C-alpha cells in the first residue's frame, strides 16, 4: 500500500458530503466553490454556494448580469474582489470557450483570477486529471507524513508541487481521488494545531510521528485582526451599497464609521479595486450599476 492508497481508502469511508463533490456538479460549480473556499471556511461557503448556483448555474448566466449583482450575492463572505474575479472569469469563459469551463490547464490558468492552485483544482476535481493540487492542508500532510517536519512553509513552492506529484498514482482518475483525499486529511485530521493522529491512516508510517517531535509552541501564525481594521470599514461601506436602490451620497457613507481618515481610505480602496464607482463628486454605486439605479 502507498500513501495514496491509504489516503483514498480513508477518504472513501470518511469524506464530508459536500455539494461541489457530487458527480453531477458541473465544472463551473467546482470553480465557484474553489474561489469561495479561498480564506473562507466550508460552513460559511456551503449556503452561499447553493444560492450562487441557483441563480447562476452557468458562466453565461452570470456573464449576463452586471458585476454589481455578483458583489451583492457575495454578501458577507469577505474578500469581495473574489466576486469580481468570478464575474470576469464567467465573461472570459463565454467569450473564449463558448460558455464551457475549459478542461485544459493552460486555458484555465489564462482565465481572470485563476491561479496555480485554482486552475489545477478545477482540472483535477472537475475533469479527473492528474495534477498535483497543493493547498495549505496538502502541504501540511506531505510535510509531516513524508518529510518528517511538523509544519510546512508559509507559501506553496515548486518543491511542494513536485513532492505531491511523486505521491500520485499514474492513472488520472485515481490520482484525482488521491488529491482530494490528501486535502481532506489535512482539513479534518492532520490539522495545524490539534492533529488527530490516532485516526490518521498514516499513523504507523508518518515520518513526523517517528521523530517524536512535538508541535512548536504557540500558533503557527498569528490570527488576522478584523475589528477596527480597514477590512471592517470596507465591509460596512459595501453593506450599505449592496442594499441601495439608488446612488448613495457620501453623507450616508459617512455614518458607518467615525474615523474620517480611515473611512476615506477604505472608500478609496474600494474604488481602486473596482468594487465601487463614484458618480460625480459625492455619490457612489457598486461597480456595474452606473446611473441605472
């Protein structure tokens, strides 16, 4: 038995029943899930994914709406630029690929907002291809089980892709299943601070367990502060604009946060990111709404 065989056997018995893993889920559904899951936990993504797919079951459906609707539907998932990227991606898929999410990795990587991880994830999980799909969870599993270290580095490197590729079975379909199995292990068993080693399929062969090392004291990285940050102010400003049925005057936005300098900086950032458009000097709308509101 190999690491991949053990991971697949464990996954077949223990995988979470997530909607984007269903055989009937389209490649578009997989792509939407991968973008939503960036920096956002599954428990928050699942209801948002269902709502999104009910409204826009295809790239063409989303491309037909203005980007402001994508921002509105994104709600409070956070990092709303992801909504803009998904909209731009949908438009590109319609224009370049006739509304069908491409199965070619090079073409996937050429789509707006699709990076190394997302492109490989869609090619693997939607189309069953053999690619190393490496996120934080996968890096941690490989680092511990194979390399004998308690934690992986802060970012994915080409060495991480190579290490994962060497663990994959040669057959495309089985390699794709191994990829999702490693990811699931890292998400619910080989976790960062409280690994559940006694139920891990790699318990007897894990190189890190054999070293007898403990995890480093303290969190592997500091949790990001939210309260009082520009991110919080941006979210409050967007909340007003998402529910607006007419251009929002600056005076209304001034009410959401008392610090004038921070509020102005957050609003300017939203404009710079293309999420918000100014109308004249003192009115604002979501991107794509324009004067039609």
